[in-house]
C-alpha cells in the first residue's frame, strides 16, 4: 500500500502565460525513509480545452429518432404539418394574402415604378389641359352670343384660349418625355419577362409557356407581399400623420399619439409616461403624471372628448389609482362597451353560503371582471335616479340572497307594491307593502338584532353572530326608500284622534346602528340621498357599501365628499334609460372596502322576468330558511306572523281566486258601469281614490304633476305584472276604442277573474 503525492509547478512562458512543465512525482512507501522520484509530464486544462472535438460539438440526436418507429412517427408528424400548411395556404387564397391578390399588388407596384414621377406629371398636365380646353370652349360660346360687355367677354375668351394652348403644349411635352422614360423602364422590366416566356414557348411549347407564366406570377406575388412585422392598416397609419378621427380599430400607437397631443397641448397636462392597452370594448390608458394629480383631467373630460373627434359624448371615464396619487386610468369605450357582462348566473336553491356570498357575481366591469357585494354583517345603500336601473341591481343581489341556505330575506316596498323584486318575490319570506306591515317587520328585526348579542357567549360565537344554516342571518331589502320616508312622516290617526308617526325611517336607522353584529342587516334602494328626498336620514351616507347608479351631483357629494368627482367618481355622467334606449341603465360605481375602492363602473347582470319567476318558484318549492329557536324567542312576533300578514295582498279575494289588486280593479270597472276599457291614467286615478294610502298621487316622485302621474302609471303596470306572475297570467295594454289610446280592456279583466274565457 502506497501514498502518492504529486507536485506540479507552472512556470511563466515567454508571453507571460503559464505553461506545463516537467514535475517530480514523489512516491512514498510506508517503510521507506527517502522518497523515490518519478519522471513524467503534467497535463493542464489549457492542453485539452482548446483541442478540436467534432463529436462533442455535434448536436445531440434523440436515440429514439434513430429507430424505425421514431422515423415513422417523425415522418407522420411532417406529413401532418404539411397538410396543415396546405390548408392554411388554401384558406389564405381568398383573402388579401392570397397569391392572386399579392400578384395584383405586385404588378401594380411595378407599374407605379415604371410610370414614375414623369408619368404622374404627364397625367396631371394632360388632365389640366383638357379642363382648360373645355373652359375655353365654354367661354368662347358665351362670347359668340354676348350682348352686354361683348368686348370684355371676347378678351376673356381670348386669354382663356391662350392659357389652354400653353397647357396643351406643356402636356404634349410632358407626354413625349414620359413616353421616352417610361418606355425605357418598361423595356427593362417587361422585356426580359416577355422574352423569357417566348423563349420557353419556342423551346418547350405550351408547357414551357405555362411554367414561365407561373414563374412570372410567383415573382409578382413576391413583390406584392405585405410587410411581415406590421399590418396593412398600421402601415397606412405610419405613412400618414396623426389621425384626426378616433376609430375603435385604430392601432394603439396612433391612438397614443393622438391622446398625448390632446393631453399635453390642449389640456396642458404634464405627462410622465403613457401606455395604451387595447381591449375588446375600447382603449384603456395607463397614465403617469409629472408632479400633479388627475384632478385637472377630471375637470376637463368634456374638452378631452372634444379633442378626440369620434368619441361618444359623456363616455370617457377616469379612475384615480389606489397605488399612487399621480397615476390614473382613462377608459375610452367603443360603441358596445358592456358586451363582456354575462347573464345573471344561475344558482340552485340553498347553494350559497353567507361566508361565500362576497364571491357570488351580480355584475361585471367592461373587461368582464366580476362584481360581488359583501353583505355579511354589512349594510348596503343603492342610489339611482328614476330609470337608472337600480331595480336591476337590487334584483341581482336579491337573486344571490334568496339562493343562500342561511339567510332570511324580507322585503319592504311602499312605493311600487313590491314590483321591484319581480319574480324573486316568491323566494322571499315576506314583502311588506303597507306601513302597518313594514312596522311589524322592522319591530321583529329590531327585537332579534338587538337581542342576539346576549346569545354570543351562550352559543360560543365570540364577538359576532356566526351565520349558519341552523342559525341564519336576516336581510331586510327596502325598495323605494323616499316613499317609505313619506309614509313614515304621514303617520296615522290613533284611537284618541291624534296623529302618530309610523317612524319607519327611524326604526331603520336604529336597525343599521344596532344590528350589524347580529348579521341582521339591510339593503336600501332609493332615487336620491339629499334632504329633499330622504329628509334627515343622513345615516344612509355612513353605510359600509355604497352603490351609485346614474344620479345627481348632489348625491355624489353627499355620499363621497366634494373631492370624489376629481378622482373619477362620476355617476353624474351616466345617462338613465330613455324609452327603449338602455343608455347607462344598471351601470354603477361601487364603494366596498379595499376590494372596491377605485372608481370603476360596473354593470349589473340581467335576467329576463320569466327566468326570475322560474327561479323564485323553484326556491320556494325547495323550502325557505327558518329562524333558529334561540332568536325566535327574542321577539313576541313570529316569522310566520310576518308571512301571514304580508301575504294578505296576494291572497284570493273572496271566492274569486284572484289577487286583491285585481279584485279592486274589477270593482272599479263595476262602479263605472263596466266600460270597454280604461286608460292607465284613469285607472290609476281611480285606485288613488279607492286606496289613497297606497295609490295617492303625492306618494310618487316627480318634478311636477305630470311626472308623478307617469310614475304612478308605471308603478301600476309593475304591480299588476307582479301580482299576476304567480298565476302565469298577464294583462297587456290593448286598443278598446278607435278614438282612444291603448288601455286595460274589460274583456281581458274578465278572463283574469274567470268571468269569461280568454280569447
């Protein structure tokens, strides 16, 4: 057994680099005292790293490809790729990249080069000469028959003739020069082609001529190919100057130049950086400003639209970024910006939990990002002017609530008889449509909401009510809040003859303050939030979730403060629906914690009325959520009492088997001696006399009496549709007299009440 110790010394060479030298290898035996020297050469890294290594530099080939199966598989893959390439080539032949189209473009480019500047000048001179000759002939005819100023007219004709002669001379000279230059170019270009084709025909006949023609077409197609890096549209834009008209199909580069010019030169904004992102709905611009905020842009959105011709008025939206104060996003939508918003998703009964309801989609923004409101222990306020689509937003949220397994949903609607809930009313536990019913509902909700904190320790829930299927939460959905405020102020006459207020809005305010921890919360929808509409109910602005549809500037200031509009919160720019035009109906800005803290507009998902009715019936048949015994013991009013009391309006009237509203209308027809029909305005007026508490004109919003009448008629139509929906019937407006507009016919009413068969 031996130990080996090798010592190598590198000595610098003449060029300063180290070189391999002879080294002494010391071989020691265990039993030897003196080392034994061995002679040899040490091989260093420089000796073998710089040698040629053909095998090592050769690309590696997978050994599986060397087998028979590998070669067959690769051949099959190559054939498949060839077939795909052939199919793509065949498809391209019908478009601008086909061989024929490219050959035509190539021939046109060659012809343009052959004509050159000389040919273009000759054509222009010839056209000018012809026009001057025609003008001279016309002036000469007038001079021949002139009576007044005959001498002046003849002089004018003579000068016109001279001008035409000079133009003809110039055109003739330009044409001769162009023929000479163009002829030489044509000989250079077309001569070899024609000569080659004739030579091919002489040598090989028709086959040779065909091959030569195909070769010529291939060459023309080669010349006519489009540039690979850009499209033809972008190439045309690059050749042109900055566009003067906005087009949704323009390239981001040209739109960026157009927008940058508008911001810097017209709006005087210091732009640090700008990026344009094309979207399916339009353009999204990420903007970084230099030592300034987006407030200057927000105040001049109208001017920015004027500087971008072609942009729809009132469509540009600005969004203050939450990341930095000098960053913002500008959206320039096209003609259909909301095509990414889906239909209201279907949810099976008892398929949603309250802990997951913040993921239940009820809307989407322009890019399709979902909107889902957090409603667990959270109150929601929805504000929107008439026809702004707030009922669509409310129904979308009610659809998510009624699909839960752990929520009791009760509605209050004193302005439109519960019609705002649509077919989903069937899936709600109760809908209060009178002040008495609303007071009963709110008293029950207050008893439970204020009493549940005493159960937290007993049930081991901690600091908040833990909602579950056994211990559900409570949601009070209030539609037409200004109408509730008016009813609350109007009050009633007690047994002693004194006027007593219902205090419905006061109970709602107390409910919002005291019951959130108990997961007894509410959703409120109203036409506005100013004192003119909601009186002193300023607590609405303090609710955690605010949804602002198309509304007034005063409403925006009340909810968000004076500087919010400068940051991009502009629901005042949204346009409500007008007739059949949806405009910005059901579009809203949402404020809900950090998840929705930027001014991004969302649109509520829509579902047809018959689909909402189908869902309501399905969820009602699946069974409504019942309250837990511990909470039920907190109030003297039971949930069943509420359901029975609120079901009176929809109960059959006597033995007729029709809703109470239809029975009342039938009595109105009978008192009027059964006319053939009644106009909607007349029927609504008659209902106001029969039931002024609900149908009185002063209960409906409007700037004047005509607007109030229109609102009452609209509420009547919605109420009739809502009460007839569970029976599967409808009552449309029809002609009942040649001299009168459409209205409610007696024959249709009798078919609904069963007095006559439907025809």
